[in-house]
C-alpha cells in the first residue's frame, strides 16, 4: 500500500454556494485532526469532519503497491482503510479567489500539508467561465495526456462537468487513488499522474492537469459507478457484474438490505459532496453556476455482453447452464433508476424545467451518461426495460431466456427529449461510447459526446456496423429495433466546423474514434461557445488543435 505518512490525494473542491465551498481530501490514516488554512497569509483555520469509506477494497485485479499481475498480493477482495476529510470554508465573495492549504495530523503528531491552491464560491451571473466537459476516464490510456493538454489551453478551468464512468470498478480503491500504472482518477485530475505511452520517439510520460484543486467538479452516475450484490462474488469485477433488479432482489431476499442484494452507488456517494434533490439525493439534481442551470440526470443501465459466451451475462439472453437458477441471471441491461413518464425522476425533471432557476438561466444544460444520439455502439439496444421471454417445453421447464428492447419504448427519446425540447434546453451533454460526435435537433438543441480518452470502440458510420446487436439467427428479435449504422434515433451527425479528420476517401468524417488522438471540450460561458480540441498523444510537443466549435443561442 501507499505510505501512510502522506496525503492520499490533494484537496479538491465540491458544492460551492454563493459564499462557501467544501474542501475534500483523503488519507490512509485516521489522524488526530485535519484542517484547512485559508485567507490572507493562510491565517484562518477550518476543522474538517472525517468519515471512513465503507466499501473500498482491493482484489486480485488491482494494480496497487507491488501487485503488477493478477493475484500477486490479493486473491480476493480485501477491505482497504481510507478516510475522507471535508471542511466547509465560508464567508467567501464571488469572483474573489482565496488561497488555501490542507493539513492532516497523524496519530504520532506528524503534520502533513498540501501545496497552496485557491478557491472561490459560486460565480455571479454574468461572470465568464471556462468549463471542462469530460467523461469515461475509467483508467483509460489517454486520460493523463488529455487533462495535461487542457491546462495548456485553458489558463483557469472554472468547473468540471463529468458525464459518468469516472473509474472502471467503483469499489476498487486503487482506481481512484493510486493505481501503479500511474493513471488513477484523482492523480490525473490533480496533475500527479505518471502514465507512460508509446510516442514517436519512444516512451512519453504524461502527468495530467492540476484542475480540481482549484475548480469544483459536478458529476453524474454512469454504469461504472454502480456495484452489484455485495460480497457475493470472489472478485470486484464479478461483484460489479452481479447487478439484478430491485424487485427481483426483493423476491429472492425479502425486504432486508435491498441495496446490498441488488445494486448500489455507495462508494460514489461517499466520495463526492454534490448538490442534492429531495427526490434523488446526489443521484440526480440541478445547480446554478454563473449563467448556467445544469440539470444532472441518473440515466444509465447495466452494460452487458451481446452474447453469453464464456458464461457471461448477456444483453439478449441468459447463460444456458444457469437457466434453472434465476438468482444467477443477469436480467438483461437493466435500467438502474426509472426515468419514464410518471416515474419519480421524470416528475422531478418536469418540475425542475418549470422552476424559476431554470427558466431565468441564460444557458440551460442537461448532463447524463447514456446517449440519446450517437454513432457509438452503446446506444443499442434502446433505453427501455428488458422484456423477458421464457421459452419452455411441454413440461413447463425453461429451455431458454431472451430479452427484447423495443425501440419505440426508448424512454429517453419517447419521454425525456420532448420535455427538454419544450423547455428550450440548449445543450445535452453525455458520454458512454468513448468517442467524439455531436448532433443538432430540428429545434436547435445541441447534443455532444466528448468521451474519447482511450479504448474507443468505434463509430457506426460508413461501412462499419454496430457490433453489439442480437444474433441474426434469433427468431424472436425484431431487427428493426437494432439499427446497424448511424444514429438510431434519426439525427445526422455534424461534421466538425474547423479541422475535421479525413477518412480514407479524403472526405471529412463527423466523429473522432481513436486510441492515439484524444479529445476534450470547453464551454466558454462568456461567448456561449463550446469548443472541442484534439491532440495526438504520440507527439508530446505536438500542437493542440481546435477542430470544432458551436454556439449556444
């Protein structure tokens, strides 16, 4: 494990208000006292509250300490002791930056301090801001390079909007803090990464960007923030894959501890201090930041494999060897939080879109993880509850289990998008498919996916078809529900306006799907523009190129 005589992370900023902001950091020791020193000459002191993360573990798949291969230190999940410290700094003035530093005092009276950073509360309307749009870091190869180049382009990032999939396995501590490959979540966003990539002249080391020490981050839940049934499997990967619907868990286990027996976002909610709604808590909320009203939705489902090969739980069916054991079924790509018309989240959204805060905002933006429009594979199947079909023999025994996802029941397209269109939302920001592409609806609402930070899975465009559709020999699947090429929901992708990448035919292509070229986007509220930049990670001294820009009207 990392030494217990240093801070596990630098401080980062959360939940700004008109006169306050929260400072959060982590250690591997409980300590005696944890404080924030702030203000002129750092003369003001705020004492932090401390809590312990309850679900953080390491296992045979962790890359932590001296474990560089599976199972070198751990053969099963093992609890890791990590403490979270949070201090609320008050009495702040919008637009005025204040220096701060955190200090932790160990049990043996050793004082450990961070460097000095700066903070400021929620900006007033009319303040021009630079907001970083990002998602799907997941320990991916280009994250450190991506964030390092952000800080070469933007002198001061004022906020980070993160559209889900922060890490790969939410309960694996090293993915957040100290993965020994050098690209854990916090180090990348704090300029303390140490990730090597192959470059044109040999190995290149990227360190990420010093961002969240000085700017608050607003996040939403992606499928990788959700863990499955607790401690039922012998690895964290297996536990992540072991989610089942809450109503099924209730039938199998009764009313006791439904979250632990179905799925949970415990670690995500313990790590972050976010705005909260009365109905959804931290899982969906709305916040005003300068001229922007940001509405954050909980819209994600369990990603499953297209087939059940190698005993994997599938999108479209159950493993044959588990047919008589429903407690081991995957139940398809289950939606974690209802968002269909009449659901609690839908009703909350409807109310939010009619609120004074939303109506009066200059810019109205919605952030969610699942794409309503994309060329990526992950938009298939439709965002609908799986319809289960059990094939039984004459004796009533189950012979096969299939799942269908009717396209006309896609809740985001059928129910949510009409609300956003009517409310004159200008931008819908999302991730999930690990590429860059954007769309514009007939009314002028913009859709942006800017999640190309490595392990891009390709775009369904030109001659490339989607790879995760049902088997063609299935006689119960309506293949009109599973669109092979283009946006399944009917919008034409927008070709980048400045410097598009050219395809093999030398024609401009309307997306970036690359494992060498990374992309990030910046929303400038002073001009109302969203600018996207690309960088070839193989060329350390290469130029960051603005390749697309559009304006919110």
